[in-house]
C-alpha cells in the first residue's frame, strides 16, 4: 500500500518543527517529564487529564521510548494507541476536532491562506479547536467562527506573518 497509515502520520507529526515548537518534549525529552507530556496530550486530544491508571501506563511507555528500551513503542505508536483507544465521549471529541480541523483547512485552502503557526492563522486554528468538545453545537460554533475569520479578510488581506514575511489571501473563500 502506497499511502500513510496513522502510525506513520503521527511519527511524522512528532518530527515536524511546528509540533516541536508546540510540544518541546519532541525536540528535547528532558524539557518536561513524560507524565507532563502525556497529560498535555490528553488535554489536547480529549479536553481532560488522563485517569491515574492511564497516566501511569502511558508514562511508562513513553519513558521506555525515550530510554530506547528494546521493544519499546515509538512516540508515534503511543499517540496512535491513545487515539485508537478513545471511547465514547473521547472518541466524539476526536471526531469533532477532525471535522473542524478539516473545515478550517478547506476554508484556508479556498482563501489561498498559507498557515503560519505563530501568526494570525495559527492562533485562529488553535483557538477554534480549543473550544471543540463532543457536542454537535461545538462543531457548528467552530465552523461559524471559521467562516467569520475568513469572511473579514478580503482578497490580499494579511492572514499571518512569520519573521519578516507576511502571508496574504489571494482569492475569495469558497464555501460548499
């Protein structure tokens, strides 16, 4: 099969400079404890802290990966396993966050926006995802916020900046 699987995607995600900027643990595992990273991961994925047993288990798995223990899971495998293990409310949150992220990405692409992690577009994407939970209403609100974000920026309006470069929208947004 020529496509990527979820483990490949999460492994590439862990190595990306944008990920390392948001999660310093990936660049320097000594920057925080494995348990703090697992807690941050659960907060980002599920809007909650892990339960005590889950925290202990995944912290041990992550420490084994950091230590290079024989047979240890990779960080990508750990993230994938946590996502794949999501049940009921957690699974609903993940699916809603994916739906909203795809909507934001489609809107950005239609607007000709280049994503800038540290700029306006990055702040917009993060703030919109932060408010998504397991409810349908959070998805509706997030999509409306995305529409509003791109609607107030006309063609050529700045949507982000990195260093001295400014990114602009090159064409009007298209909505299905």
